[in-house]
């Protein structure tokens, strides 16, 4: 059996003193360091979460802006294409009108030349007929 005597009491007291000394020298600083480490890890983890959420937010804004810019580009391209087509159709119409006008002018000039030639031919025929009748 266990005997309780002075040696046992001295061992218990020395063990308690040893525990108090170990607690003061080793365990408390170790616990403080572990607590600081946990706080550091938790703060970095929270900061990483915040940065990740900001990155997601910025990514969403970027994608929205990109989609809007693409849509604006499509609308502007379509608008510019319509304007160019209208302009080209207008130029083609004007050129057709100019061509018709020039063709009409040339027809009139040719008709005038034709009439002049007919008149000159008729005069030449009349003059040659008169000359041949006179000369005999």
C-alpha cells in the first residue's frame, strides 16, 4: 500500500512547485504565442476572405462593363453601318440621276446634230438638184 509520509509530501510539494515554475516559464509564453498565432491566422484568413470578395466584386464589375462595352460597340457598329448604307444609297441615287441627266443631254445634242445633218443634207441635195437642172 501507499504510505503517506514526509517523502511523499515533499514529492507532492516539489511537483506542485515544478508545475508552477513550468507554467510561468514554459506554458504561459507558449499559450500566448499560440494565441497570437491563432489571432494572426484568423486575421489573415478574414483579410483573405475580404480580398476574395472584393476580387469577385471587381470581376463582376469588369464582366458587366465588358458586356456593356460589347453591346455599345454592336449598337454603334449597327448605327454606323446604317449611316454608311444610307449615304451610299443616296450617292448611288444621285449618280443615277446625274447619269440620266447627262444621257438626256447627250440625246438632245445628238438629236440636234441629226437635225442639222438632215438640214444640211437636204440643202446639199436641193443645191445639187438645182445645179444639175441648171447645168443640165
